[in-house]
């Protein structure tokens, strides 16, 4: 889908604050409410807007332990890949999950309460999935930047 300047402006506004009313959005992009609403619907239907969510403060929920877990495997079959993805999707601690190029095959961003909870996650991960031959974890000391806003 080709986005024009107005679409990009709408998306930027929504990324900053998805609670803006239709009239506030319309005014900000110099449209009346009906054309603005139609643009928003088109962005939703095309999948550009996937969903709207509430962003929670992990620290206030006592979830401040962040680990980056890198996984290597010798099994690169499609079946193993599908099983691995399904298994990892079941772990609520995994916030992000990527297939990588380079030294490691997969990387996860994992959030838990503390090192003890991470250790429980780690043991479940390595004991529930056959075919993992190396797992390396690094831990965040301090979050320097966090955003969900895409650079559109």
C-alpha cells in the first residue's frame, strides 16, 4: 500500500497516542472526520495498523530483568523450525523472537522478574526443545532507548 503524507501523519499521531479521538486526528491532519475515518479504516484493512494496545510499564509490574537469548541448532529442517517456533511462542516471557543470520540461528528478548525466574525459563527452554546445541544469554544492565514508534 502506498502511503501519502497524510497517512504518514495519521500513523505518527497514532503511534504517539492511540487514544486521540477521531476529531482530534482529523483536525491534526486537516481533514473532516469522514475522510479521516475512511483513511484509518483503509490503513486497518490493509494491515498497516495491526492493532491498538496499551503499553505497560514493566518496572512498575516488577518485570525489569531483560535477557537476550541466542540459540544455535544443527537441525535446520522445516519441521524442526516449525516445532521450535511453536514451542517458543508458548513462553510468555519471550517478548521478541527472531531468526538470525550470522553466528546464532535465533535470538529472543526475554523479560522476567529476576535472575531466578530467568533461570526457570532457561531450564524449561533447553529441556523442552530437542535439537538446541548452544544457548548463550546476555543481560541488560540499563535500558537506554525503548520505543514502539516506527520511523515512518
